[in-house]
C-alpha cells in the first residue's frame, strides 16, 4: 500500500455540532480510569500523526493514512497477531484450500456490526464483489486480480474461487487493504460511500468503532465490546487521533506530553533529538517502507504520447537517472540512517529479495557514475541537458521530502546531463493528478500490505497496476503469476528474483530507500507494537 496512494473525490465537511465539540474536548492527553462500557479496560489515549486520510471506504483507498483507520475499525477474515508476520483466522473460525482453486472460510457464529446488524457471509461476498465492481483507480482492486468469484452458500461459509490454483498469497491478501469486511446495509454496492455515512451508520466490527469524525483533524475511537477476532479486546476505552499538518508540531506535541504517541512522520533529526529525551521512548520496528520514483511511460521524455516518442530514448533517460542516483548520500544526509539504500524492488529481509539494480547501474557497487550516464544518453542519440519534470508531495511523506528531492535534483543536474523542473503539490490534489497522467515523473512511497515479496511486485507490475504508469511487460506479468502459484519455497524465491531482474532492465520505477517503522511515546505508555505485520494497532496501547 502506498504510504499514501489514493484520493477521495470530495472534500468532507467536519462532523457537526455535539460530536465535534465532544471530540475537541477529548482531544487532549488524559489518563482517565473510568472503564465505561465500550469494551476496553478503561482510560484514554491521544495519538498524533501527519498521515492523511483520503477515504475510509475500503474500495476507494490504498494508502497508509486511510488503512491506519481501517485497521482499527473493520473486521478481517485473516489478520496478523501481534509480533508475527504470519496471518491467522480473525473473524473466521477456519480458512483453507478445499480444492486447489477454492479457498473456503468459515465465519465465527454470532458476529455483528456496531450498529447491531448481523455480519454474515453475505457481507463478506458483498465486500469483495463491490471492490472489484467499483474498481476505483485509487483503490486496492489490483490485489484481487486472482479472484474469479465469491460464493456464500450459507450464513457462515464463504468460498473464494480463484483464477489460478494454489495462490500462495491469497490468505495474506485477506488481511490487506482489500480485506476489510463492510456492512452491506450501509455501503453502496457500486459507488464509494461517503465517510460521514459510514460513521453515521456505525458500520464497524473491529477492535474499535468511530464515535466522532472530523476529517483529517480529529477522530475519536471507542473500544468495541463485541469484537471476536484474534487480536483480543482493546486495552484502552477511548483513543483520540489528532492530525497535524507539520511534523514539527507533532514532535512538539509528544515532547510536551500533549499527545501520548506520535506515529508517522517525524524527521530523522526529530527522532534523533527525541531519543535523548527521558520523558519519551522511541520504538523502532522492522522496515518494509520504500521510496521510489515513478516513470509515466506515456508522458516522460520520449514517452509514448509525446511528440518525439521513442521507447529506446525513454529507456536511456531512465537508465541515466539510475546511473546518477546516490542512495547513500540521500540516506545519510537527509535521513541520518533511519532509511537505508535500496537497490531492488523487494526490500532486504524478505524472501527472494536481491539487488538487481546495483550491478546494472552506476558504478556497479551502489554508487553513481556520471561517465556511464553520459555514455548511455550519447549512445541513444539524446542531446543534453534533458529537461525532467519531477513532482513530489510536500505534505505526505514528511518534511524531509523537500530536502530529499532537492538533493535528487542536485545529483541529476551536477553533471550537466539533466535540468530538473522540480514541483510540489499537496497530497489530495497530488493523488488525483498522478493517475491522470499529469506528472511525467513523481515521488511515491510504499508501505506493505503484507510481509511477502509479492506485495512489492503484483501491485506495481501487473498490467492494470495501481500506479497507472502504462508499464506493460507480458513476460513480467507471466512471472508474477508463476511466483504466486509456485508452492516450492526455493523455486518461488528464484522466480521472484527473475521478476526483479526483468523490471530492473525496464525501470518501470526507480526504488532508492528502505525505511524503518518508528513511534515515539510518553514514558508511561505501554504496548507500542511495531512488527512485521506493518500495521500500527491502537488496541494494545495503555498507560
């Protein structure tokens, strides 16, 4: 999932009247001990973030900020227990292949949504059917590429019919942004449902429900006493999440105790500074997040829809850029080691990861090579300098993005081979523009949906991928299908390597950094859990 990857096509108004007033009053750090009747063990917490929500309708968002909400409030058939990268049945009682192309799930009995509606197999079928039908360009439908149909033979049985047999990733997909189960009595079957309608309809059955919702300002969560999933009941009754425009304000808030936890995104300098403060604790978790540049194959220099279209020249431009990128300098100078260089499409630590880009570009050891870049452009008959229009988001990936892309601009320009027109746009507009071919090249981040190499391949490189950059390589698509259905682990890892090697030659995108998960909490806060599930859950937090 993108660290932010989708857009809501409407600007939602703030929740009216008493709800917002109540939330505003609750939006301060508190340690109340009243247990209430919401299912937690009492108390309240305040979490701060700079992440942005685009929509909490699962069919229309594929980004970290939106999924952070969904993780708390929607039920999943499969989920990752705390401290584990592996999925287990959540609201499901069992889940298994009953034939090579049929994955059968049995639901627990007596499941309900917070509004009192029964949660049955009909809701499950509805949830997956609508995601595929709506097929929102910013949604997670690409994760369901192998799903042929869903059958609900009785109230507690769901049968997923798959196009390819023995899909080794499908149970992980059920825990991903494509996996939230929604209430068919609240959600539209063929269009995105507005956030306020979802909140008003109390269409939740996760560890928490949303009590008040002020879009990208304040959300108040209340523990759900009826949650029956693998993660257990929430330890804190009330969690208030405050959204900050600037990471500097987020840092100040956690430092001063105005919030209990700061999660996404603090600058590397902020983290370094806070680590010396004995009033807070810095927690670091395994890093699946990556940063990369996307190339639009239609609109980049010499792209298919430009006046001087030439695929060989377009490739040469991408190759020369790869030759000049100095990952070590970006990682150390901008991120002070909280990010590390990434030389392929699957990050280090996952089965099948290699360093396919390292030997192909630059000096062959991870460093830049200006002479090689110059030769690549000259051999392709390209006059220099080549003008590059590169876009980045100024409010989504943290304030260091400005320094990050200023340095990338400098690296590309210092040889005289390129002249970079660097532009920035706020995330809500950015999300619309990037899928409308407005940006020839642009920044994205990716935060994994699940801990498997496929999640760094299928969403990016299948034909109808979420990037929408017009990359289409049938051989790569065939290999992606092959790795998904290869049951032997060693053989599958080999195919994953072949995919990385093939895409490295095409340069659909240019990955360059891999980052860690970082949360900063008050010294009295317990339960901060950053694990290989790559999900930040509020329920284990307490103080």
